[in-house]
């Protein structure tokens, strides 16, 4: 994940997806990419325990639960939570496009 968050193409693609209202999902350490894209401020998010401070410092409202969703951005703690994570992704995709009030 460290390599990906240093890749400006990947970072700008995440930012673009959020701006366009596409569903974005990140599990474990992947929220680092969301931090780098500048899209976590004021959003409820979760992640692997070792990066929660990074999320908090970037302005996210950090929670410790299987899945957090905030305006079309889905986060999860670890592969142990994959059942709940995948179920939430399916639910959000079935709902369709998410108009966001902020990007």
C-alpha cells in the first residue's frame, strides 16, 4: 500500500472516483490511499488498528467496527471483516450513484 499511495496516478484516480460519486471501498491499510487523496476529512471511517491515528490526524471520524460508510466511501478493519465489507459493497452498488455533498 505504501507504493500505491506514493503513485500520483492512483491517488488522483481515487480522488476522481470520489468527486464523481463512484463507490470507493478500502479495507485494512487501504485507507492510507484515501488519506493521500485528501478525501477523509469529516467522514466516519475504520481501518487496521495501526493506521487509525493517521486517519484521525487527516480529519476522519475514526470508529472501531466491521464496516464504516460515509457518503459512498466504505472502509473496513481487516480481512477478518470481509463478509460484512463485501455485503456493504453489494448493498451500495445496488443503490446506485451516490451524490456527494462534499468531495
